C-alpha cells in the first residue's frame, strides 16, 4: 500500500523533480531581488509551504520582511561588527522571557519611524513593543489586512490567502539554540549546519501567552533554518511531511471549529525533524512511506498525551504550553487516539488519497510503479514550470536605478553555477527587466527638447525590446508593438503584430494550462526550455501600473494603482487585437474594424481558454475602450457594464464608471 500512497502523494504533492524546480524558480527570483536591493530597507523572504515546494490547494502564501539597516545582537560585544551610523542596533534581552522568546531593546537613537512609534519603556530602557509594531506594520503590504498571530493576513483576488510578517534579523545564531548544533551528528549534514548557523535567525512580533511581557515580547523565528532543513530531506521524508499536512487538514481538522484546530502544520514539520534526527526510522524510502507516516503520527500522539511539543531548535520551548492543556488537550487526545485505533484505514478519510488506497485494498496484488518520471509527462511538467516562472517573475520597477541594479545582478549570477531551472528563470526575468527599462526610458525622454537625448533613449529602448524576443515568451513581442505604437510607428507595430499573430496561431502553442500535448511534443519535445519559451509558450501580458505603456490605459492603471494593485494582467490575444485596432485606425479603417470585430468575438465567446475568468474585467473594459474610440457608444456602454459584472480582479470599477460617464 505504501507504493500506492507514494504515487498518490507524487501526484498531489509533486515528484522530486517538480519540487526542485519550484524551489529553484522561487529562490533565484528572491536572490536577484534581495541582491539588487541589499543596501535598501526591504529584504523579503518567501516562507512557509510555498517556499518549501508544496503547491497544495488552499495553502496560503507567507512573506517575511525586514529592514537591512536594523540588526539584533545577543550581547554588547557584537556591536563591533556594525557601523552605528548606518545600522540601528537592537539588543535581545531574554532573561525575563520564556524559552524561545525575548525582549528587544533599542540601543541606538537612529531607527526607522515604525520602530520609534512602537517604543515602550521597561525598567528604564526603550524596548520595541511587538503588539504596537505588529499593528503599525500589519497593512504595510496589503491594505486592510487583519492581525493574525505575528502577521498581517487576508485574502487576495478572492481566493489567495496570505500572511505578511514584518520582523527583525540577526546575523548570529541564538545562544539558547546552541545545543541544536551539538545534536547534529547524522542529520543534517555538516555543511547544512554551517549554512544554517551562518544565516542567523529572525524575530517575529508575537509574545508568549504565559510570559511576563506578552504584549512586548518577540518570538525567535527559525524560518530560514527550517527551509534549509526541508531542502535537505530526501523525497520520501518530504512526502511524509506532505502526508502529515494532508492528514491534518483533511482528517484531523475536518469538521472541527477554528477554535478546536489546536494542531498546525508546524507541529507536523517539527515531528518529522525529530524523527529524522533521532534516526528512529532507518530507511526512508517509498516502500516504507506509511511506516514513516505512522511513526511520526505516534510521536505527535505521544506529545499530545504528555502535553509537551519540544521546539526542534530550543527544546525547552514547549509549543503546546499556551493552548494544548486541560480539557482541550483531553479532547484532542481522544480524537487522535480514535484515528490511532483505526490504524492506516484512517487515511481513507483523506479525499486526496482515498482513491489510491482503495485501489490497493481491493487488489492487494496490484504492482505499483514508483518511477517518478512516468507520473508526470513532459508537457505537464513544462506547463507547471512556465506557470511557476510567470507567477514568480516579479522584479518590475518604475525607477531606472533599481532596474539597472537588477540587470547587473542578473549578469553577475550568469557566472555562478546555476541549475537548468534557474537559467530559464533568469532569462525570463531578464526579458521583463528589459521591457520595463525600455518604457521607463521612453517616458523619461518623450517630452525632452533635446533631440539627441531622445534619439539615444529610443535606440536603447528598441534594442532592449528586441533582446526580449531572445529571452522571453512569444507573447513578450507584444511589448515591442506597444512601444512602436506609443512612438507613432504604426507600420512597424503592425509588422510585429502580424508576426506574433502567426506565432500564436500555431496549434502547438502552450497558453497557461491550455495546450495540445501531442502537437506540443511533436513541435518542441526534447528541446531546451529556452527554445520552448521563445517558440511555443505564451503568457498574459503584465503591465506594471507605475509605468505608462500606452496612453489609452493610463486611467485604468492609475485607478488600479490607487487601490494598491501593482500590476495589470491582460490576455495576449486581447492585447494583440487591441493594438491591431489602435494602429490600423490611423492607416486603414476597414482593417481597424476587422480587428475590433476579432476582439469582440474573443471577449464575447471565449470560454475561459484564452481569456481567464480573473481577467474578464480588464478584457471587457478594453473592448469598451476600443468601441468607444470607434464611435460605437452603445456597444461600448454594454462592454463597460459587462466589465462591472466580472470579478474585480484589477480594481478598476471607478475607471469603468468614469468611461460610462464620458459616454453621456
């Protein structure tokens, strides 16, 4: 049965190749961003399940942010490593706090405004209140976020749950976690231990419920260390962790009220860490997967019975102390023991795995192939990889200086040893950065009276946009068409549009998850991912709302930006027909009407194949703009009204209402 569950988990959680790809794509994007802004205020770390390599439905996205100019130290002797004119230093004072928690005392008068606003006086010293700091920073990333634990939480686009935690970083390993280093005899490997210790730790804004200074205490966070530990797991260990997460979500917490969901995925991860390090399971392999799961589940059951869950890095920190005790502890133990008595049959309650388990129960002699490469086809893998690359391609900026730093960082990384996934991610990142730089330059010099400067800027912009065709997706060529249109070169724009139209019309082109697998394989199967991206992959067009691409969308971008939406996503065929219409109306009115008709047919009749559900608001709106320009005001009004009926993914309703008002 273990082999069947292994196959089911590979299909649900991912094969080892998929997990490595996800981590590499996310990691290289984060590396470029943080290297480029190393001296600035906002470092970012994607943490949690997404960063670990999971892509399970319902998982939230966790981000940690910290200022590179604020540093926490453990004792005053560590001041020597910092320039106090550049860094504000914070001292960890843990003598009055429970294990794993501390107070943070500001040592230097210089600090960012958020820190100053969160200061309180304790025993004559100035300390940063975790409660105040959390309230101040809760909505820094997304407006109207609500406080949840140490984070600002909420839902984006109606379905994507997020947690954002503003924290402080420390370059030194916590003295209270020094015993962890001594425990690492067999796992993790010495190099992993060195990397973890060298990376230090963070402090997140939440105190211990039973501490003397709960509202002012901070919890020591080992998120980076845990990420390294998860990365050092073999695939069976990772799948065991995934199976525990699924079991928690779909079985243990199924039908239970939020106030009774006492166990969380962090407890599951901690159990796997302890089981690996204590070497209780000698052979983590697909054939032993269920045995590995069962050993971990029994450990959690033991913890609940005893009311003690030792933190992996600071065992003296009992993570059950504040909420799993008394009657709540008894109820949880009875529930878990009920699953224990049922044995592995409890997994039948998991919708994600039931079909795989039933298959073996009814046919115990069934031989299951555990070769991972047979579980995911080349086309399926490519589709996921290009989706990962597209959604993690987030380095756009509206200022030329950070753009140039991004390019410089990318250039430096090309001389580093990179995986095949990191290479293709860097190429797509380069295309996006070049696109942004081209339009920023054009916007900077479009109104200058210096013809020479404008000519030089234009040549540079055109050169950068043409380079994107060598690095990006087929659809990225539409940025060239937008640039030519913006600079009144309609014939050149139409030439690019016609070529792109021919490319996009090929039957083998992969758009999002829509692809004819057989024809895709015939056309580009076995070729490099760089070749595939240039010749057989199309993605939505991303417009950074701080950058003006074409004047016709300035109002919409401005409104979206006011609502804290940083980017606009438009289906490539919508952009293609829009640009075709806008260009032809200056050259050939008959062809302009044909282009408008094509856009209308696409928006009216597409069944979610080329115009995604979340992009219908902007697609209907663009159709309305084109109809309004053509003079068909009745059709434009209908399109704007349809835009208002769609899910407000881009938050452009007020722009749509303004357009309707213009119609009279």
